[in-house]
């Protein structure tokens, strides 16, 4: 999951207030990363990256501040670290619970879908095979989200 710039930092702001607005903008981004379990160093992007032919935000405002996008990311990371220092690094979900859900429901469902995918491939039904593979990939992603939430390594 990546986070784009939903909260706007406008280059049309009063030059005297843009620095205070930038501080608040940094805090909002750091909080959003915290709230949604994102890594501020890698999970933030901008419209200027996703759609450079049509969008330039937030670069116009950053230019007024003398900031680059990389400096902005560093500022968000620093704010995130400052706001979360001293916080317990406990996983949100017990690893045993996550593994029980994965082993009891998700793994058997993934294996069933994989078997159906293989059958469809043998039958020459590429459309069905692709659909089964997509469903299996989604289950794999969900299992990895449970692993992350419980402080475990993801499986590739």
C-alpha cells in the first residue's frame, strides 16, 4: 500500500504561513503512516510521481519552501520516529492467533485454489487458471498481512 498526498499543501498559501502549514503537513503524513501501518521511508508517493504529465503537487509548494521530495520524506520519517519513540514495539496480533488462522483456514483454501488452477491449466482453460491464481495470490497476501501484524516475517 502506498500513500499519495491526499492532504494538500498549497503553493497559493500566504508565504508567512506556509512554514507552519508544512510542519502540520509533516505531522499529518507521519500520523497517517502510524495509523495505517505504513513505512514513511518507502510508502509515501506523490501525484508528481504517479501522474507527472498532469500533476505537479506537492512540488510547487516544496519549491517555495526550498524543499525536495527527498527532504520531505526525511522530515516525515523524523516526525514519525519522534512521535513513536518510547512506544512499545509489540505486534498488534498474537503470532499464535495469526498462525492458527493461516494454518486452519487460509492455507487449505490456498491449496484448494492451487489444485483447481493446475486442473484448469491441464484442461487448457487459461481464463479459469488465471482467476484461481488471482484468488490464491490474494489469500497469500492476506496471510502475509497477518504475519506482519503479528511481527513475523512474510513468506514470498
